[in-house]
């Protein structure tokens, strides 16, 4: 019998072809068909998950990383997909879908690997390890725009990066660097805390200093005001002193003028007195000259005798001895008795008394 009936699951998309042409297609069909003339294609209408794991990704700094993830996809163009793999259904071997979808998964995995290798070559190992989500988004966008995905008639629903790991030695080095960075951050935090404390202390001291400066400025203002008052008082006193000095100078000038006038009067008086004194001196000199002229004709011996007559004996004795001294060269021998000397001494004592 060549006419048969077949009901397909609703999760499968069925295409009936006769003579190379599609006569019917749809999800979960129930159809009568001629087994000799009709070909049936059965494709999955649900999403598939394709895991992948690549351990030979080389980064821009020549480090090898391991990337593990999963691609979720579904068939979008069933006729296009039917041309890329064998989805033929037969009653004797109805479960043909897994083998075909394995081929699709392998091809999509290869596409993802190619994209990951290009992306890893642009980034360092640190960037790859830190940005797994960004890497997954990059792979998703690249696969959606990929020609391979379009040729398979598939639609990429999502790409998940489940694990990104470096080699053990690289991981240790990165852990050491991260540990040092954490310790540095700890030191920086301690430094910032200390710096904040120092800054607070500086602000406190600055406030205290500003307060002291304001106090000093207030004191300075008060001192300046006091000095201004003192200067005003001193200026007033100085003005008064200047006025007094001016008056005193005027008085002294008047007194000096008066003194000069008196001195001039005294000068005139002195000149007059000098002239009078000169006149008197000339008169006295004329009198003396007259007296001298009168004595010029007088006998000197007579005058001496008159003078000696009025002189005391001691004076006469002294004069006699003086004359003897003057004429000592003319005297040969001079004898003086003690009696004569005693008499001369007594005469001198009486004369002195």
C-alpha cells in the first residue's frame, strides 16, 4: 500500500515535496501521502543549545586562555536549512533531526571560534578575563551578521560566555599582580585616611590661626585707632606748641629788636664815653707834659735831698747799701762792727713799726 497517514509532533516543521516542488509545509502537520512519490522533510521548530570550549585562544600579549560558553539558536528559514543538511524523514528511521542539528551546531561553533580568536587577538589577557559579558555581546553581534549563519538559515538567539580562564602560571602571575594592587589600594586607603586626618588637623590649625589673625587684626585696628587719637592729640598739641612758639618767637624777635636798639644806643654811648675818655686822657697827658716841662729846670740833687729828708732811716740805710753794691768795685775794704749792724737792725725795726 502506497497511501499512508502520518501525524507529526507540533515541535517539528514538516515540508512535503513531490517532484522536487513543495506541496505543503507547516508545524505539526497530519497528512496523507503517497510513499512512492512524496518526500517528507522534518526540521526542528524549537531552539537548540550548542556548547563550545576553546583552549587555544591567544591574546594580544601572547597569553593562552580557555573560553567556554554556549550558543542558543533556532532555524529561521526552513527551506534554506533543508538545503544545508539532510532532514529527510522515513518511517523506518524517523529520528534524523539530531544528526543534522549536530552538523549545524559544529558549523556555528566553528564560526564562534573564528570570531573569538579575532577578538582575543585584539585584547590583553586582563581585558579578556575582566570583560566576559562584553566578549559575549561581541560574539553575538558578529554571529548575527555572519554570512555562515545566514547560509544555514538559522537565527542566533544568544551567546553566553560561561568561563574564561588563563593558564595556571599566568593566573598565578595575575593573582600576584592583583594581590599587589589590592595591597597598594590598602596602602592608598591608609594614606588617604592619614592624609584626611592631617588635612582635618591642618584645617583646625588653620581655623585657629585665622582666629588668632582676626584677633590680632582687631587688636591692630584698636591700636591704630588709639594711635590715631594720640596722633590727633599730638597734632593738636603740636599746633598749639607751634602757635606758642610762633608767639614766643615774635616776642623774642621784639625783645631782640629792642636789645639791638639798646645795644646800638649803648654803642653810641660807648663811642661817646670813649671820645670823652680820649679827651680826658689827652688833657691829663697835656698836664703831665706841662709838669715835666716844669721839672726840667729843677736841680735833681735838691729834689733828692728833699725826698731823703722825708724818708725813714731804714730806707736810707737800704739805699746806702744798694749804692755801695753798685760801687763795689771802687771800695777796697769795708769793716762793719757788730754794734753798727745791731744799730742798723734796730733802726730798721723801728722804721717797720
